């Protein structure tokens, strides 16, 4: 499979999971029951922040891949996305993945899988550019 295609798949998966984070925000906050308004805002902020960050990573990877998938900048962005997504994966393994909600359990797999697609796609683009 061509490098940019793998990169686009990883970017799409990352952005899609970020979008999926935004829709249930109010239900997630409600699930915490009777908590203070400040705590509701903090939970909503964190939930939205993760979603927006995932969308940003996916869009950035797709953009640099589209502009020039064989450039050093594209390669650096792919590796930065790999590191960021795997950092989120480790955090998820020790937090969200330990609860009973299936979507939380999927996060580490989606983050890691996306990161692997992105970095392999970026590396294949480097190899085929020369």
C-alpha cells in the first residue's frame, strides 16, 4: 500500500475519533452526577480539548501529506503525531481504559493504531521519494 494512503487512513482515524469525542460531551459530564459547576466545566473542557487535539493532529498530518508527503517537514510532523498519539495511548491505558465504558477501552488501540499508520505511511513516503 502506498505511504500517503496509510498516512491518510491514520489521519482520518485520528480526526474521526476526535469528532466522536465532541458529541457525547454533555452526556459524559452528566454521568458524573451531582458535582459542582466548576467540576462540570473542567470535565467538559478536558473532554473537548482531547477531541480538538485529535482533530488537529489528523488534519495537520493530512495537510502536510497532501502538500508534500516526502518533505522533511511532513516526516517530522508524522513522527510528532506518532509521539503525541502514543503519549495519549499510555495515559488512556492507565486512566480511561480501566473503566467499564467500551469507548474508553478503545482509545489506546485507536491512538496506537493511528500512530503506526501515520509513521509507517510517512516513512514509506520517505523511502519512495528518492
